[in-house]
């Protein structure tokens, strides 16, 4: 699974359903796939929007890199108007993820991309394990 930056920020800063989705990775129910683009955006948002100091944001980045399968897509599709969204799609495809969990309307509008399901946290959280 790929967790988009908005889901990771919600996981780290707010908890709730996004945190439960992330905990499914920690429990080994899902394999997390991540890429440098998501990690860089996460560090930036945590620092600029939520005033995390650089060391704390870098530590979280390191922990995610250690936990996840990190991939660097050689090519990025031009499907969405936002290049960051295109990076998420490329990471999911190259990392052979089964799902992208996001709150991004542009990604959600796609529904699927090259066999990768795209859904909200609420929709993912309602899917029973193993389905």
C-alpha cells in the first residue's frame, strides 16, 4: 500500500482513522511502499505547516524509510494536473502496491490506476483484513 502524504501527515499529527490504517502496516497486515517524493513532501509539510523542527521531521523520514519498501520510479506518468500526484501513482506501480490510500480528490477521481485501487482512509478502514 502507498499512503499519500496527506494520510501520513494525518497519521502523525492527528491520529484517528489514518493512524489505524498505518497501524495495519506496523502489525504486518500490509506492506508500505514509499518513495523519495512522498518523503520529501512529508518533511516539508511537517516543517512548514506544522512547525516540526528539522531533526524531528528527518527522524520520521528515517523511520518510514526503514519500515517501508522505498522505490524510485524511473518514469512518472502525466495523468494528474499535480506532479506530486503523478509521483504517487508511479511509486505505487513501481512498488507493486495494491492500493493508494489518499484524501486527494484528483487521485480519488481516478478510482484505479494500472490495477492499483485508489481509496479514502474511511473506505480502506471499512474493508475487512485480507480483502
